[in-house]
C-alpha cells in the first residue's frame, strides 16, 4: 500500500526517518500492479525506440564497414545525431511514465495519451538534466572516487526537473541538498533497482547453455526483462525520491555559487573528455596509430628524465643513510673511515 503522511501548513509532508527498502519494494509492487497495463504500454514504446536505434545504427555501420574512411567518419557523425535523437525520445517516454505514476499517486488517473501530452512540456528539460548528469560523472571519472559520488548526489535531478521548479544545474544542486546527511542511506537504496535487474539478467543467462537456440531464448528473455523491469525501477526510484524529499530538514534549499561553479567545471571537463573520445573514433587506423606513437614518444621524453633524476636522488639518499647508520652504530664512529665525510654530508 502507499505510505500516507500528514501535510503541514506549507504543503510539505515531513517524515523523520527514511522508510526501509522493504517498504519501498512493497509500495512499488502495489503501484506497479495498479498501473500495469498503462506503464507496460509506455515501456513497450521505450523498447521499440531502442530496437529502432540499434537496427538503424547497426545497419549503417555494417554497410560502410568496407568503405573509405571519409564515409565511415560521416556515418559516425550521423550515428551520433541518431543517438541524440534517441536520447530525446527516451527522455520523452521516461517522463511520461513518471508523470503517469506521480499523478495517480495524487489521485489523478491519466490515460497513456494524456501522460504523453504532459511529457511534451518537460522532456527537453529532462534530457538536458540527463546530459549534465552524464557529463559531470564523465568528468569525475578522472578522479575515480568522484564519479560514484556524483551519481548518488545528482540522481534526484531527474525527478526535480519534472516535479519541482528547478531546472538545469539548479536541479543538480537541489539533488545534492536532498542527500545531505543521508548519503550512505541514499547510496544503499540507489543500487537496489540495478541489483534486481542484474540478478534477473544473470538468471536468464542460463538460457545460453542451451545448444543452438540458447542465444535466441536469452535475447527474448532480456527484452522481456527490460520491458517489465523498466517501469518497476522507475516507480521504485520515484518513491525513493518522494521519501527523500519529504524528510524533515532543519534548513531549506539554497543555491550557492561555489556549488554551481563546481558542477559547471566537472561538466566542462566531462564534455572535453567525451569530445576527445568521440574525435578519436573519427580518425583513421593509420592516423590513430601515428597519434599513439607520437603520444608514447612525448611521454617517454617527458617521463624518462624525471625517472632518471629520481633514481639518482634515491641512490644518493641511500648512500647518505648508510653513512649515517654506520656513524651512530660503530663504537669508534668518529675514527671510522668515511665517518667524517658522512658528518660533512649531514651538515
């Protein structure tokens, strides 16, 4: 059943503690059963878009696999445009599913077409936040630790941009505000839906053991899991956002320049890294080989002198420490050969 709270004068629904994962799963299952036909319809639309993207891009790459590099580069650019268009489509369908569930929880039963109409008003903002989210994580990859932190801090921006007044970077800022003080609880719930989906896919992979038709059966099962698990995961995440949003807090959300600048910086870094990676895909095999050779030569010229200097310094330090050690351990240290030189080095 749905969790019920009593609203306060400001319209908020404060709670003291986050409900457990069991409560989240039970409420998700309830909403899923109530809206099964509608969300399954939208989930199938999502899957059809994915299949269309895969079919078109695969056909293009297969067709030009033996063509000149110029044609292959053009197809690479065309594929990027198609993927961006598919991203807008995915944002549109995902927004429709979330709006359908959110409105039903508020007592309004929308049809599939009505949820799609409402999604038209928000899917571009949703797509833009998704782009900022991905680019920030991509930028954080260079530090290793920041990428998973960003994925937890900024994840609620997807829901904020749909159901709150914040857009773009401010949505990411508010998402981090919502996770303040409850990071580990948020992170623990963050991995539940992916774990369930991964477990279902792992179980279905047993079909690959069946000779001849195993891969066909696995493909069918994987598609079925995608269709059924996508709306379940979205409902789970929406409820997780609602619980986190209504948690009682001592301070209200405020936007800070430092946070905005930090997010913008990582987005720019992520954009640069992604652009470099995309540009490398446009290079021919020979050009890529020459680039790798030039990069290796540059690194060798830069790193080798530094390494040589470090090794010389290490040898000098080892020799000095041996003299110091001998000086303090020998009974006649001051009379020992080389002791005076060691003390002079110490000075």
